[in-house]
C-alpha cells in the first residue's frame, strides 16, 4: 500500500510554514515563551509554545471567523498551504476523489469556553449558533472538506498526542481503498484559561520558568513538558496518481501501526516497542534499515526511561540516531506527530537530523544516541516517527525516501 506525501502545511510555534519551521528547527530557534494570551503570573506553569503572530483574518474569508475556533483556523491555513505546496489543480480531481482525515485532541476549547461564559453571564440567547459544531473534534475535517469541496471519505480521530499519526495512518488506508488524494494531519490549541488549567491538572507539565531548560526530553534534568499549539497538515496521494501528474514527492508513508498499553499493574510491558515493530513490518523494513527515530520524548522522566528502553531494545544500545525536535515547539497534542513527520520528511530530503532542543546530559542507562547541540549530517532514507498519547495510546509511522 503506497501513499506519497506531495504537500506540507505547517503552523508551528517556531515557524509559519514548512520551510520557515525547518530552518528554525535546524538553527535551534525555539517557539517556547511565557504564555501571552492572558495573565499567567499566578499560575504554577507559565511557558507554552505559541503562535504569537498568527492572523487568521489575513488568510481566511471573514465569514469563517465567527464560526471557527483558533485551532480550526490554524488547520484551515495549514491545509491551504499543503494544497498549494502540492500544486493541486482543482480540475484534476473530482470532489469524491478527495478525502479529509484529521485528528484533534481538545476540540474548539477557546470558542466553547467563550460561549459558556456568555451562557452563564448573559443567558442562552447570547450563545453563538456556531457553538453547535465549533467545539467538536471532527470540525477541522468538516471545515477543510467544505472549503475545498472534498466529498470523499472523511474521518476524525482522537488519541491525544498519538492521534495525529493515527490520522495519517488512516489516510494511507483510505488511499489504499481507492481514494486518490487525502488531506490529513492534526492541529490543536488549548491556550485559553480553562484549557490551561486542564493541562496543568495532568501533573506532567514543567514548572520551570526558563524556556531553555523547561522541556528537556531524555535529559537527566527532565522535569515535564511544555504544551504548545499548532501542528501540520499533509497531502497524501496514491503513488500512481502522483506519478501521472508529475508531483514533487517528499517521501512515502511506508508503514503504520498503533497499540494500546496494558492496564497498570498487569506486569506486561508498554506497547510502544510493539507499535514500532508492527510499523516496520508493515513497511517491509528491518530495524537496521532505519536511519533516524523521531521520538515521542515526553520529558517526564519515567516516560522517557520507558521510551529509551523500547528504542534500545529494538535497535540495540546507540544503534540509531534519535531526535526530539518538538523540544523547540512544545508538545502539540494531535499536531505533534504530523509536525514530526514533516521534520522527518525534510530530514530525508536534506540529509540533516535536527538536534533535540536544549537536552545536554542523557543518562547512560538510557543507551540511546540522541542528537544534541547541533544538527547531524546523515543520509536519511528511512525514518521512524513515534508518538504516545495519555491513557495508553501508542502510534508509529515509517517514512521512506522515494527513488527519483
């Protein structure tokens, strides 16, 4: 089953667009800063990866703004970028030949909480009629499909940080079932006061006030993660269709798998390694074929230790280059996996593996070769992207270079 990536759209805290994001990632420029949406001075967590200059009105019709949450606006902008990047001629595909599969973890948080406030303070007549759908997890799929007249298969998946990879995996499956083109990926934003408190309540966020030290995946000083907003949307095409139209191809989504962790206390191992093994098998690849692993890298010490064990067990001690570029953006929930896919595809293109933010000291017992300090020049033909969602979700995607 072949699915080629022909278009990239990015809305990331450290870069608006795929190429600016990639340039910032290779340069080590972070998008993490003190949250500026509201006063966080009295909150125990103050840092976030945020898009400070995102102006939806500069990209979208005015009629869409009253009916969309900020996360949907970001998804629409990223989808526009991806379709433009893929040079999709609207006359080439019929409406039923184009599908949309996205993931979203938080829904329209800021929109719905604003309407709740109106309900409590002004009564039900003040609530926007658009609240009926703007909050919903499937709204990004719906709005992208409406905007671009894509009447083919549409789906929405929810698996927290793992969901974005699940969306891409399902898009690949949709192409295998006969849909020539699918727009896919994930975008999230929950940086309003209610959303912020909800994220803090997990107990997994870093309370550090130093943007350079707050989110340090696999570091001996790791103390949690920094949340962020944004993500990526990709255009996937059937290989034959992409070849016929002479599309520029970033790479192939060659394998995908998902697993679920066993119940705590069961004595059975977490499912991340199994997801990686299944994804490699799906791609017809062996561990030795993988040139780089784009790890989940939660920054929570016990979770980092478990992921390092999975990587070490599969590839051997120091057996593959490992990187966590999301250290420069924060964890973007459903947007994190697709953004890592963009980084992996551009690493394949340019032969550069980005460094993992400010991580400096990796415990020896982790036994992983983490790229630190500066990007590493390397031939990258095959990359493995990993993601874990809270409550036990694990997903893995294999991307591979397509011979020219």
